[in-house]
C-alpha cells in the first residue's frame, strides 16, 4: 500500500496551508457555478402528471406539499424488478433530515417507474421514511432525461430534478444525472441545485432569499425538531 509521506509537524502545516489555498479557490469556483446555475432559464410544466403514493393519487403540485421548491430523485426501479438500484439506494442512505430542506421552502421526494405496491416493501426493507411515489403509466422520468439510449436500447439512469412553484404555475429549473449525484446528499448540496438556492442574502443573484414568501425558519439554522414548520 502506498501511504502518505511522513514529515514533521511544521512540514505538514506548510503543506496543509498550501492545500487550503487551493480548497478556498475551489469553494469560490463552486459558489460561482452555483450562481450561474441559479441564473439558468426555466421551462413551464404544462403536462398533468399523476403519481401513486401512500395516500393514493397525487399530482406534481401535490408533491410540493405547499412549498416553493421541489427536488425529485429519479430512483431506478423498473416495473418488472423486485428491488431498486443499489447505487440509487446508496444515494438515498446519505439524505439527512428533511426538516432542514423544508425550513428553506423545499420538498424532497423519490419517484420510480415501479408500481407502488412493489416500492412499499423495498422502502420498508431499507428503513426509509422519505416520501416515495410511483410514476408508472406516465412519461415523467423520460421527460426529464432519466432514461438514456445505450447500444440501441433504452436504459434508466439515476437523476435529480428541481422544480419551482410560482402561484399556480410549476417550472422545471434543473436536472443532473449519474455522477452529477456523487457529491450530493446534504441539505445545502441539494439547495445549491435549486433556483432559489439556500435563500441566504449573500447568494447571487440577489433578491431571492425571501422570494415567493417568508421562510418558516426565519433564515436561521436550528435543530431539526425546533423548526416551526
């Protein structure tokens, strides 16, 4: 095994400070990229998608649960399969408490093409409490790029899509695929994909921190059981 070089504490500190400068440069570049993502145009959703969940039928509007934004994980789970994609499952294992997203006016749901009766036992096996819906019978996943053509055949791929609600209109703002999900999972990483972002005053473009309403948390991070949601 090739291990790091052994050095003195002073040498380590100098190397660490050199790396820190590069890390800060990467942070600034990531913030600039996030701002550019928030400036992307958006497309109005005119289709009437209907999903099946624990409470029966639900529209795309229902998936927002009254919040301004929605993040959808396109979980690869084919109708004929008995279990979902292991890679998608590993991604969901990383999702933290949804209260931190909800406090920023953002909902998170999982959507798969498998029938809901198949999703339910697999969800229980994994021990997840995340909201999960079946998109079977709709072209929801295909419309937002989850399937991909490989070798002349259609295959599914993991994806994450973001939507924005403005009064009675819904817009698609962003989708990322495959390895685009590798660094995601925390509340802030998911919010950075959305049009309104973390809804903090320092973010560019300015003026979106309180857009579409007042944040339930007053803009302050709290313990997940202290949010007034």
